[in-house]
């Protein structure tokens, strides 16, 4: 049945009357007064349509108790090259709409997950609704009207399913409300421009990727420069009206070679900044590219690591990823409410989970740490709640969780960590993870402790993990509650100080056991900037952490391809 046919058939009864009233009101939008100077016409259109929808839907038998609109605008420019040749150069501009419409009340509403039903997380996926990129109030409100009607009908069906599920299932472990009451927020930022010189960027990525073409061992090699401005307009029925804008620049260099046994060996170098001037100069990038080439050629000849347990040092950047994957995801509050989650730290509140000298904060309000910009910063989360610093672990003691507007027992309110990518529903997510250590060791002192730990464990060597590609973690109950982190650069370190580059390492384990083995840290802070994927999509995150000593880790062999390296030699020097 088409949309037009449905509207015609829906013209009878109370719902049909409501739809006709909505449509009649829309006919007069083009005559509305222009917004006052300095106001956002997008925000004004959203607020006007939200107020109208709440008023008219409030006359229904089951009215919405909450409604929010978020329009996310992305303006981006990028240039990419491979082996010195341009592969792409483009600009993009799009806007996407997200609606959160709730029926029921704060204690129980249509968004509650359906327990013991396949696809119970489907409420996290809303699809991508495109919006006009022009500030046309009539067009914006037309789409808001249509999508609000669709979401309202869907919410009524969901609420019926939720109430039925509650009646037939055992009592939930967590008895908290489905939604929290929060203070409205108001803020308007001016949209930020992108600094972009297409010809210059194209030239730079060609030069950055060209040195890889001088060697026949690389299967892939690329460089890309990307700039993006993300502007968000947010209004809700509680009175929030927010417009924020942030620009990020990223330079990314990547290459991959292959060992004779088929193992793929990637290496990356990523630079992030809020300003174009914050990216490194040509000399720095070209020096880093030469270092990447040197390391990748050495990795092809490096020995494989056999399964191993023993002491390890993780560099600051590597330990940031380590804490993000293994600790951070288990502190995201919505997981403690899910019936099928292992809820690792649910009963660990006010108990020691790290050494007394360690504290862990999540702070989206800070934009830099030392000389590095932190891409996990923001002013307001995707539910319109002001960002704030959250001390999750204080002197080794677990004190807090990251909270969206989905309460859990003992934590009835958001602390500004409800995040998502457009087209998803927000859940509690990480921001800027900061690991602080009281009275840290110097780098030399940490190395001495490392050697002592190797000798005490009676191991022939320890492992130094310098760079980590990323990883994944399982927090559910069905699959073992474990993690797998993928290092890029690993060295064997012998008690006499010798070190040897090795390959084929995956760092694995379970969280509680692994954190009980963290024993010390130094004063050398490393920063990791990247994107994290989870239930609510990809969001920018950062981690700042010192190098750490772990008395015992476990590594396994990395998965490898069974395909042989290329049979034909690369055409280096043939042209």
C-alpha cells in the first residue's frame, strides 16, 4: 500500500482528523515569518513542529510523553592517494534526522527491550532519514511531520509488545525506570567552516603515499586527508534547544605487506586535530612514512610468536586502547540493564578493581591532553544532556558508570554519555578516557621492574607492545566474557636488555583476571584517537594513558591468510 493510499484511507475517525489537522497546519508554513537575525532557522522549524506535534498528538488516547528531534549535518572534504597516484577527491554534504518518540511514561515506555526475543536490540536501529540541506522551513517541517506520524504508530505497537513481555517474563533484575528526567539545555554555536585547498591536499597525499611505490613488497599503501564539520540541531519536549558545531581534521597513512607464510602485516599512522594547523608538517609525515616502510620490511622477516603467558609492557598509546576495550565498555551503564549481559562490574561498586595508584576518568569537556587534541570531546551528548567529567575509578576503587538517559539501579540520571551515530538510538558510550597514576615511575624504573618481573616469572623474555590496531570485546553471557586486542608492533625483551621484533600476536584474556595483573605505570602519556563501533554505531573516542606493566598477559597466534604472496614480482623500476 502506498503512502498516498494510506493517507486517503486514514481520513476516517479520530486519527484521520488528527492527520488532516497536521496537514492543514503544514499548508501555512511557507507564510511563516523569517527567523530573527542570529537565530537558526533549522532549530526554529524543529521547535515549531515539535510543539505542534505534542499538542495535537496529546489529544490521542495514548499520547507521547516525550519527543525529541535531532538533525545531524555533515560537511566533509577529502583527498586520497595510493602509491603516489590520486584515487579520489570529493566533497560531501548531507543531513540526517533522528526522532525519539516515547509513549507510556518515564517508568515504562515503548523503548524497553523485549526479553528472550531474537532481535530485541532492534530498537537501537532507526534507519537513515535524509533531510534537505537547504534551510527550508516548510521542507524540514514536512519531513518531521511525516516521520513523527510513522514513529508514533510504531511506538504504540511497541508499547503493547513491551507490556505483554513484562507480564509473561520473570521480574527484571534491574527495577529502574526506562527514561530519566533531566534539566533542559540551551546553547547555540556558530557553524564552523572547513579549511580546504583541494589542489594542495591532492599534492600532499600523492607525496605521502609515493615512497611505498619504491618497494615491491607492499600490496596496499595509501594516504588520505579528511576534514569534516559536524553540526547538530537538537530540540525536545522538555525545553532543550541546542545547536553545536565541531570540525575535525585527520591524516591517515596505511600500508600492508605479506610474509612468506601468508600472514598479512598492516601498519597505520593516524593524526587528528581540530584545526588544519594542528596536523604535522611534511617533514614529520615523510619521516614517519620512511619509518613505516622500515618496520614493515622488518616484520616480513620477523619470527612468529608462539602462545605465551608472562610479563608485558604496553606503551601509553597501546594501554589507552587496552583500557578502552577491556575496561571502558564494561563501564557503559546500559549494559548493566541488559538481561543477557555478563554485567562484569555490576557488583564491584566501591570495590578495588585496579591498583590504589590508578584512577580512570571519562571527560568529554576537555579538548586537549598535552599537545594532542582529543576527538572524543563534545559539549552535549545526543540526548541533549551537558557533557561532564565522570570519575569511574578513584584510587583503584570503582565509583561510577557511564550513563545515558537509561537509568540503572542506584544511578537514576544521565552524566552526559548518551551517544550515537546518525540513524541509531543513543546508549551510554565512552568519550575521552583518561588514566591517571599517582606517583608514577620513570620510564627507566618501569623497565627495571619489567626485567624483575620476567626473572620472577622465570620466563626467558617478556613482551613490549608498542602499537595496537584495535580490538573487540564480548560482554554477554552466552559467549565467554573475554577480549581480543590486536597489536601491530610487538618486541620480545630479554633480561639482558636485548629486544627482537616479532609478529603474529593477539592479546587475549578475561577482564577481571587481566586487571588484577596491572602492577605499575610510568609518566609517559600516550594518546589514542579513533572511532569506536558498538550498538549505537561509530562514535569518535580518545584515550590518554601511561605505559603500564602487566605481570601476566596471554597471547595467541594471530589468524593468517592461507593465500601465498604474489607470484609475480611488483613492476618496480619497469616504467
